[in-house]
């Protein structure tokens, strides 16, 4: 008993120190050859900073941020037409975003911004989370035109780095489908939606960067141990099928994943399950 309290205190202090370091180390931006880091205070004094008001799906309400166009931070980097930008967060969340969405935004559809938290006016704590921390100090947000759609996974809060990478199928060829699959086949659509929505948390047979959820390819594919109706319900509303400690998976309703696209994801999983 005499050792446990000091040990817990040391662990707590170490955790707070790591969190403070992560938040003070700045935002790293890189391509295949170069890396640069932007400090929080430097970005707050950047003349391109502006007020951006959005319907925020993370805070689930309208929010106004001080933010810079993502294209400004990526300016000068070597970015190919088929490249992606990997957004990585301090909590190990990682998602690849087509670079064209960031460097050549279309004001008539979606514009990407890097919101910067001001320590003098901190953002509120993230909702529905045990930890009482905000989305800052950096948050990749999107200003969407009416009717425009962007993957729900592209909203990367607690952002730590943006790295130019090859496209996901070049990095992880095991995800691809065969040349014999027609361009219009739902299997190809399912692969696209997996890369958009699922790969941030779920690897497939070890391929990908996600580690927030289980691998969807090993030791078994979900279509091999779940009935299809149950799998669909799990994707739509995870807690309605099962609950587990530290559950993080959100539900993907029809606004995020249409019925046709949900069927397509399952078609891709079934296709991959046959490739043992």
C-alpha cells in the first residue's frame, strides 16, 4: 500500500507530461523528402488565419474556429496526382485522405481547414468521452457546401501530423481486387468505402495503419463468423449487437454509408474471404 500510491502518482505525472509534450510539439507536415513543423503559437499568428463556422459532427453542433486552409500548410510539398495525405493524431488514429481534396479544394463542395486551438480560449471537452480533453490543439475540419459529402473519418481531431504518401492500394496491394472484376462491380465500390471509412481503425490481414479495432482479415473475416444481417446491424449500431470495454466504434447510419454501399463493403469482404 505504501508503494502503490507513489507509483500511481508517478504514472499519472508521466501520462500528463506525455500529453503536454504531444500538444506542445506542434503539427508536423511532410512529403517523401522534407519535413517541417508548425508551432501552435506560430499558426495562431499566421495572417491567413480566419474564422470558419461549420456544422461540426464531432462536437455535434455549430462551431466557429480560428483556422487556416489546409492547402496553405501543404504548399511547397511534392504531391503527385494520385498521392494521399496521411493524417495522424496523438491517440494513434490514422486516416489517408486523397491529396486532391486538401491541395485543390472546391469551394462549391468541400474545403479543408486546420483549426488551431487558442490556449487563451480553449475548445470545450469532446462529448461522450471519459477523458475531459478537447479536439485540439489541431483539428482537420471541413466546410461543406449544401449537399456536399465527405467521409466522416476525414475529420481528424488531436491532429499531430500530415504526411504525403502513396495511395493505399500502392502501399497495401493486398487490399486490391483482381483485374477480372468489372469496374462497375459492387466489390470495387466496397473496397473504396473500406478505404474511406474502415481502414482508419481496422487493418486487413495486417495491411493498413489502423489499430483502434480488430483486423478484418485475420484470423477470420467477419463474413465467416457473423450472419450478414448481424454484420449489417453491427456496422449500423455496434452497441445494439454487443458491448465491450473501451468500445470506440461509431455507428454508420445511411447518411454516412448508404444501404447500397453497406452491401458493397460486405461484398468486398466476402470476395476477400474466398482468397485464402
